[in-house]
């Protein structure tokens, strides 16, 4: 396994944050509605992991260090894990496991429907993130995983609907996401300097 220390560090961070938030909730440090705070933090955590995942390719191009790409899949799976916990908090703390109310919420609140679409996209990426799926799908695998850009847009739209009264925090996430999308434009990507690796080859 390459870069086990980096993988371990990501695993520790990924586990530590929800555990710390649960501790805060147990100690009554999250205010009168800890369930909603947990849900919101997990949603932001998922968006953060998604943005960090999308940073891996530009960082690899700039530095030539392969470690960025090695942990990209792990970061993406942590994004999916946080979204699953985010949804579980919503179902348990907000809906009280009332499945009938879920159908009503999907119809009445567009941002929940948008979030559900983003989750389905992440589910498709998580299920096909293994090497077996890569071999099975062939060239279609890369096309499928470009869905991550649509998922980012859905996530930002979902976030925008929730915090529309205060856009400062949203603007930071949207700005980073917009920059990462611009860097994926072929004409822009060709202008990004590539680091020369140890053997004198340009990192790809």
C-alpha cells in the first residue's frame, strides 16, 4: 500500500470529526437543537471532502507528487460516508423516521429534492469506485465519474437554498468549487504549469 501514513491521517480525520460532534451533542454543547447542528455539520463536511477530492488532480499536476491521486478515492468515499450520515440525521432528527413525511418534504422543498439527486449521483460513484468497476466499464467509467461535477453543482445549489439569508459562507465554497471547475476546462488546464518529476518527466 502506497503512502499508508497519509491514508491513516485521512482516516483519523474522517472519524474524529463526527465523534467530536457527537461528544459535543452529548455534553449539550450544540444548543437547543443538536440534531440539526449535527446534520448541518455533516453536510458541510461532505461538501468539504468533495472539494478536497477535486483538488487532488490540480495538486498532482502542479507538484508532480503521486500521493494526491493515491488518496483521491479515499477522500471521495469519505464524502459519501458523510452524506449518508447527513441523511440519517435528517431522517432521524428532523423527520422522526416518518417516511410518509419524507414524500411530502420532497414535493414541498426543492432543496431536499436537489440534495436527493446529489446523493444518488454520489451513490453511483461510490458503488463504481473499485477496480472491478473500472475494468468492467472501461472507457465509460471516466464518463460516469465526470458526474462529480454535476454533483458539486447540486450540492452548492442545495447549500444555497438553505443559507440564502447569509451568503458569505456559501460564497467561499462556491468560489472554490467554481475555480476547480474552471481548471477542468481543457483550454485552461493546458495553461496550468506541470511539475517536472524526479526523472525529468512532466507530471501528467
